[in-house]
C-alpha cells in the first residue's frame, strides 16, 4: 500500500511539470490553433538566461526570477512579432514547421552560447530536499511546481473567462475576422498570447533547472506536456492540467507494476487511444458545425 | 615510328602514374597525415565531448613539436551529437571525400557500432574507441585496437571490491537500456556468479527517462547495500539525489564514464561524495609526471579558454598515446600495414592510462586487439577531489 501511495504521489509530482508545459501549449493553441513545438526551447532560453543572471552577474534569486519572467514574455512576443507574423498566410502545417524551425534555432543558440556541459541552477530549495510523511517521500521542489501549476491554471482560467483581454483572446481564436470587425487588434492579441504562454513555459523550465541543466532538458517535459494537452483536448486549461496529473500517475503505476522499461512510452500509447476513441480529448467540448 | 613513340610514351605515363598511385597511402601526403574523430559536442552525451577536444589539442602539440617524421597531423573532428546515423554519415563523408588514414577514439558504443563494419571492410585502422564495449574485440578485428578498459571488466572490478573489501551482500544494478549499460550489467552478473551470489535487482533506465523515482523505489525495495550505476551522467546524478531524498543510502558505485568528479560534484550539488568509480587513467590533478607534462604542454598551451582540465579531456590523450607511438615507429614511409604492424608490437606501453599490450592478430584471442585489462578504483571526496582506493587492478 505504501508503494502504491508513493507512486501516486510521485506521479502527481512529476505531472506538475507536464501540466505547466501543457498549459503553455494550450494557451497558444486556444488563440491560433497551432501546437507550438518551440515551447520547450523558449523555456530553455529563459532558464539559461536566468542562470546567467544568477551565476555570472550574481543577482539575488527574486530579482533574477522577476527579470526572467519579463524576459520570457518579451521573448514570446518577439518571436510572434518577428517570425510568425512575417509568414504570408501560412496554413497550420506551415506554422507547425515554423515552430519546429524555431525550436532548432533556439536549441542551437543555447548550445553555442552556454555549451553542452551539464549544469545546475542555484535555487533556495535543493533539488532533492524533501518532506517525509510516514514512509512517503515528497520532494519540496516538486511541491512548489505543483502549487505553481495549480495556481497558474486557476489564474488563467479566470483570465480567459472574466477579463476583457482573455475574452478578446478567445474571440480571436473562434473567428479572427469577426474579432477584427468588432475592433479587436488580433495581431496584438497574438503577440500577448505568445508572451503569456512563454511565461508559463518558463515557469516549468525554471523549476526543472535546479535539478539539472543541459540543452536537451526540455524535450521530455515538452513531449509529455503535449501528450497531456492532447489528452485534455488542446483547448481546455483544466483539461490539460488534469490530463498531465493523470499521465504522471499512470506512468508511475505502469513503471511500478507492469514494466519500467516501457514507462516512458505509455504516454504516447495513451495519446493513440484517446485519439482513437475520443478525438476531441477527454475534457474538451466537442463542437459540431452545421453546414 | 612517330605513332610507336606516342604509344610508348602513353604506356610510361600510365605505369608511372599507377606506380605513384600504388605507393601513396590514403590520407597520407609528404607533409600531412589525415586523422578523423567523431565526438558529441551537443546532445545527451555532450559531457563527453571534451574527449575529442583533448585529442585535438594533443595533435596541435605534436604538430608544434615537429610533427611525425616531418608530417603534420591534420585532424578532422565532427560533432555527431551521439547520434549513430550522424556518425555514419560523417565518417563516410570524410573517408570517401577527404580520405582519412586512420580514425582516433570516438565516443560511444552505439555511434562506434554504426561505423565499425564500414571501417573494417575498408581496412581503415581505428585506435582507442572511447567506450569499453566488448563489441570492439569480440571477435577481434585486424584494424581495430581497443585501449579503453572493458566496461565488463570495470563492473567486475567494482563488484569484486564491494564484495571482498567492503563486505557488501546485496548488489543491484541500474543500467542504461542499451549495449553500454548491458556490458556493465553482464560484468556485474559474472563477478557475482564467481562469488556464488546473484543480483538483488536490475533496473533498466531509458535514455528519455527524467523522473528516477520509480527506479529508485525498485532499488529501495530490493534492500540493496550496493547499487552499481551504468547510466548516463545525468541519470546517475538523479538516481543518487532521489535516493538521498528517499532516505535510501546504499554504497553507490559507477563506471569510468561518471568518474569526472569535479563535474559530478557540481551537477549533483555535492551528493556525488562517497561514490566509488572505476577509471581509465591517472587522476588529472595527481602528481603523475605524465599528467603534469600534458597539463603544462598540451592543456595550458592549446586548450580553449572555456575548456576544463578533467578526466574526459585527458581521456582524449590517453586513448591516442599508443597510436602516436606506432605512427612514430612506422617511420617515414607510412602505410596502413606498417602502422598496424607497429601497433601489434606495442607491449608494456605505459603512458597516462593503463598498461597497453597488443599482439599479432589472432582471431581467437580478443586480447590481441584489446590492449588493456587494467582499471583502478577511486572514491569521490567532498570537494570533487578523488581518493585512490586501489592500485591498477588487472582482470583476466
């Protein structure tokens, strides 16, 4: 029983970083219907930028993190403005290819500037500091990630539902022409969406960085976050978060009771099953258009 | 008459040209010897990228001190990102485009396996693969010379030390689920068999795994008092850290690929202290005269400012020392056959690595091409320094 509880707790803990990446992907998808495959590397650039502030310039953690979020927002907005917007009416496939290209450029930039050797980021909470409750272990850093993911999810949920900007973002996604007609500056909305998404993704990157940093550190969280977003329905924020936790728990239970060798693959097997039986995802509403 | 002279002239040109072609060796000119190497400068194994850079600086030093019989070494190094497909493409491009005389080192079992048959079919010498895989020498190949201690033997040395010297009774292995990890696993199983024991757990780790809690839970459940880690650097650090968080404290031991203690101490935030590793060369900061010599002559003069004098950088020299000795001994008329013959004459060679011995090629004797059977064990101290636990151990 202790093992089972530990696996569930560990699953929730690891699901938190998937949840943050999933949230970041959903935010952009909600507005532009584009899965952003550069999301992981955008977080990577921000994480290495933060590490540079901490180690090279000796900034205190609070200031470095505050600057990191500003940087992340600016980076997201810049990429949308300078790259995505310049594409001449690309279809969804074209936009996906652009985000993959961006991913490669950002990865190369980090490898070139910071080198490929493994590093860690200084952080007040040690990567392996933990609470032990009975025989159950809970990592402090992962607890922080859990609260960050839940907090951001609630914040974003209310933002999209009750603020003018959030509603404008939803309107842009549902019909950008109509949104323009009613006076919404859709270009500006897209830029802000990328900025907000970049900040959410950067939160995941910053909370992974105290454990280990290298140019490929965001691949696994990105793929799992994408899996969670697909499971959750790509447009549902609570759906992406719930699917991420579900994914983390299933992975851990599968690794513990079935096969540790195929633990990582189980996420993708779940995507296939979800797409076969419920293509709109587990938590999104299924819209049917009458023509 | 005029026509006859033309035919005679044509024949002379043809035969002289052919004779010149027959004499020249691929990758060797009057002034140059072309040597290639791949090495991961990016990707999951980039921590081992300094091996290829160490070799490059070593060649720069050789060139600066007169070269080899008046020839300079032209070094062709490329980044394969630890991706076997890229390794094969890069090796073929250089071999068939530029013409490489011999290949030096090259990180990784999987990348090496991707080009082994290609190089051997073309009879291109390859010295010192930077991986201790049994695949290089089982069966042995005439043109492939192993200098790295076999992972199989490293694992045996570590398990032997744990059982005989430390009195450990319950040994578990966490291994990367590829040929690199399985070589270590096989060595541990064999040595335990010799002691009438069995593994209490064997836990595979996939390259893409980033969460080590399920793995550590399995290890903890086995109640192991020694855990052998045959994984990548980052997996090893995560396992040790997660084990600490879970209050699971066996003696951790690991392969030479995780023996760069300053790096391991830094990325584990000090948790690597106490871990015992096998190693393939004298310690970089030791007083060994060879190490001091290379630090001063090669690293201080030729390394880039971002480079760090560490075990992996020194490995780029260790694996290539016998190659340089054979190139020198082959004399000015350098051919691949002469070079291989000189490699085979290397016995009792002692540089900054283990003792190296080769023999004339014998397809039934892997030690005709596996140059070393030695390793020694070191323990990581609090500041990333190393404490030597044993002298060189020779395993049969």
